[in-house]
C-alpha cells in the first residue's frame, strides 16, 4: 500500500461528505459504508466511512474515513476525519 495514495484517497472521499448537510450526515449514523476504490497506482483500496456523535451534548458528528489495502494494512489503515456541528460549521478547523 502506498500511504501517500491512501491519504489522497481518504481526503478525496471525505470531500463528498463535507459537501453534505448536517442532517444528511446524521442520517448515516449507525450505517457504516464500505467500498473498493482504485488508486492511481492501479491497486484497489478499501474505503470505510463511519459517522457517530463525537459530542452527545452539542450533537457534533465525527465522520471518519479509513483506507486500507488487503492484508496487514487492514490492521493499520490510513485514516482521516472531521467533525461537523449542527449549524453546519466544521469543529476544530
């Protein structure tokens, strides 16, 4: 697995979630998503998304993306995430 390629895939895939409104992301809580995506290096990478409340009091949602290649990298995926607040702003950025 090329870690730079995996990081680029994670950042690219997270952009689609960043474009979603808070309510649409909230509807994905409890429904993790997983799919294969080809990298520019010709390898196939597994992309996994999970959305969950990061702060139950403020109802902030963390969107986490893990990218791995088959084999041992499943235990050490490249990950990236962001937190969105109910007002649609991004927390910590």
